[in-house]
C-alpha cells in the first residue's frame, strides 16, 4: 500500500504527516507546511485541503460586523443560470 498524507494543526502550524498504513500505521515523516494566525477552533475546521493540494484557510479579519445569512440562494442561482442559458 502506498504512503498517504494526514494534515493537522499543531499550534499555529499546519503539518503534513506522511503515513505508511500497513502492515501497521507508521509515521514516515512530518513536514511543517505553513504557519498561520488563524484561530484554532475545536468545533469546526479552520482549514481544508483542496483536491489540487492547495489550502483554504478561514481567518478572522478583525471586524465586529454580524454574519450575513442568506436564505433561498440556491433558487436564485438556478434562476440566474437558467436565464443566462436562454440568451
């Protein structure tokens, strides 16, 4: 079985651990990929790894503005796509 990667937060750093999953789970190496000041959130992820290997990070921008919640946006997108394809 080929090695695989596990990404995790360690303090301010995002780390990639290269694992050999068999015959028993072994960490082959750990590499610190980047350091971020994004807030560590134990309830939800503050980052994600895209299929192309890029990272998406959620970071506070220091604003006190309340969040904006938009209901029914999927229907609006569908309407706009349908209108655009009719042109």
